[in-house]
């Protein structure tokens, strides 16, 4: 199968046949590009559902020494925080 390179501004784009786009779900939005030994791999971007990676991110933060008291938003309050929230 062949594809064509086309100029797009100062870059080049790849014109991919529609049947391949449908076959590999490339029409869902963003794609991932990875460099392989003999070319470039194009595949659909893997979307991670919210909160799915939290445990991994928490473990990574703990391993690097991050602590809740290092939170950059700690201690920042405004009037809405004091009057519109009910803490229990």
C-alpha cells in the first residue's frame, strides 16, 4: 500500500487512505507516533480514563519524595472558600 507526502506549511503530512484510517481507528482524534527500527509507527492515541493512573502517579510522587505539605496550593484561600464550602 502506498501513501503520499504532501506539503503542509513548513512541514510535510502523510495522506493515508481512508480504508486504513477506518481499519485502525485513526479517525478518533489524536494519534501516537513512535520511531521504530525501520520506520514510523502510527496508531490511535490511547486515552486513559480519569483516575485510572492515580495509584501509579501517587507511588511515583512518594518515591520522588513529594509530600502533601509541598502542595503549591496549600494555604491559599479566598472568600468563597471560607463562605461557600461546608466542611464536615
